[in-house]
């Protein structure tokens, strides 16, 4: 079998079918007939362990009794995020899809429809908007620090979720009373936390998602009917008046979904902020470096947090058609999982991948397919997360403020990161004792 890391052999569509074996046969197979329980028990470690055991960057198995090909690495990411190779439709369990993207969203579209909807999202996430969102969040962080001095002890995850939810709503042109903001924060946080689970945690998130969608639909309807006057440049107004590739306005439900798909991911950045604060605790020499506000240092640190700590473990796709890659034949409908966490920890891409080392980014050049915490490929035409630059900006700002302007200690607590829980966090949520 061809080595996926050999860049001298580009993916091909011209290999005769008689010479190419179906990929689900050609790839090494796990010994277990079905790996569903192993995936639930091992979480982020499931795919990396099999790659190492089988000595391959691809392997085939069954999950939920369905055959699936698991892949990692830059070349796998390059293939997976090629614009015409894979669709996200029918590739993600509905219990995950309805919490993170939902049917009808930009992520579920392909071709011209995807490009048109992606352009909508990108129009709301340019440099000016990112700077405005980051400034709003910074003001809220400073106000929160003042409150902390009265409270004494806080859980950083909850605080970060609250700050980022409020910043996102203000940025989107949505004014919320305190109780309404609390409800939206609860809903967005539950969607993120429940996405990788089954059972009660996911069910609760699904119920809260429905409440959030009712709220978002009412907002869109109110803007369209004139009952609410929204700033014409706000995300709320732009989504409400958007016309898709067919010239038709988005139906109310789809517009509500896309509005939530801007707000909820902003709150999800709270997990990166907490991991960053954990890294400041575990590697305290970096606190003084970030407090200085040096942009290069902040960027290196934020990127290493995104690489090192577990965010979402992987992403699924189905082959859009028949094609051949490295001597293996993909058939339309083949199910593929790209290991995001495993790619970010691939020893061929990241020397000493289990060491936290922001300095590795001092001379790093982004090839678009190695650091894949939020996807890979091209921002403009592919399925890469359009909010990745906003994520980094929000992280840098929050971590600088925590290092430079917040006085706290980290008391004894359970900082275990459960790698079987998806998405995961330090068990305590990172408790801080505010000292002044």
C-alpha cells in the first residue's frame, strides 16, 4: 500500500479500476467486528491507537455496524477537504448534526449552494467584524474581572461561556435582557457540550436547541416584519435579508439555524480559553510572556493550545463519487472519518507531539492541512470553519487579559481531562480563586 505521506504521488483519478482495490478492502482492518463501544470508551484516543497498532495512517472498521474508513495526516486532510471529493450529508450522526450545524446549514451544502452560503458567513467574519467582536469581548472580560473581586471564587468555563455569548449577541445586533442572555448561554453551552454524547446529556441539549431555534426564528420574523429594527450591517439583519444561490430568501428555519451557527461557535471558544488558562497554570513561565501583549508570542501560544488540547475529535464525510487515491478506489457513498485530534498529534507532522511547545510555531508556515483543530483546506471555497481567525483573535485577547489584568490563584482541584468524553474539558471547569 502506498505511504500517504509520500507527496511524490499525487491523488489520481486515472488509475484503471482493475488496478485499484476498493479502499474499504485495501486498508488495514481492526480486529474487532464493530468498534462502537471502543470509540465511546476511548474517545479521542480511539483512532490514534489504531493508527499506531496497525502502522498505517488509514484503517477500516465498523461503527454502528457501518463500514467506515478512518484517516489522519496532512494528505488525508487535503483529500478530505478537496471541494469535490466528499459531502457532509449523511456522514454525521443526527444527534451530532442537529447540535453543531443542523440540516440546511452551509456545512451541509455542496457546489454552488455551498459557495453562496459560505460567502454569506465570510461576509460577516472579515477583519473588521473580528476586531469588533474581540473588542466587545475584551470590554466584557474587564467588567467580569471587577465582579470576580466581589465573588472570590469562579469557574472559568462558565465565566468564559457567559462573556462570549454576550459578546456574540451584541456583535450580531441582538440586545438581550439579563435573563434572556442567561437562557441563550445555557442553550449554546448545552449544544456544544452534548454534541459528542448519547443519552441524557444529548437529549437535554436537543431540547434546549429547540428552544433556541424558536427564539432565533422569532427574531428573524421580527426583523422581516419590521417589528425589530436591526442595524443593516449586523449579522441578524444580513441573515434575515440574505438570498441564496436560487435567488430566494432563506426560509425562517434555515435563517435561524445560520444565526445560531454564528453565535454558538463563538461560545465554544470558551473551551480554548480554558485550555489556554490551564496551560498558563501548567507552564507558568508563559504568563509573563503573554502579559507583555507581544502579538507573536500570543499567536504562538494560541496555536499550540489549539494543536495540543482536545477540541472536537474528528469529522465525517461520504464520497461524492467514484475516484482513486494512492491506488485505492473510493466508491460513491463510502463513509470516511478524518481524525482531527490525531492529525494535530501526528509525529510525522509535529515533532514531540505530546509536548506543549508554543515555540514550534515561531517559524511555522501554515500549509492548510496540518493544524486542523477547526478543519482544513481553503476558507473561501471549502468546508473549513469560517470563524477560525475570530477564534484565534478571541483566544489571544482573553489570554492576554487573564495574564496581565486578572489576579488569581488556581486552588487544588480535579484538572483531569477525560479523553473519553467528547468534547472534553478539565473536570473542574478550572476553578480560580481571585486574589485582588
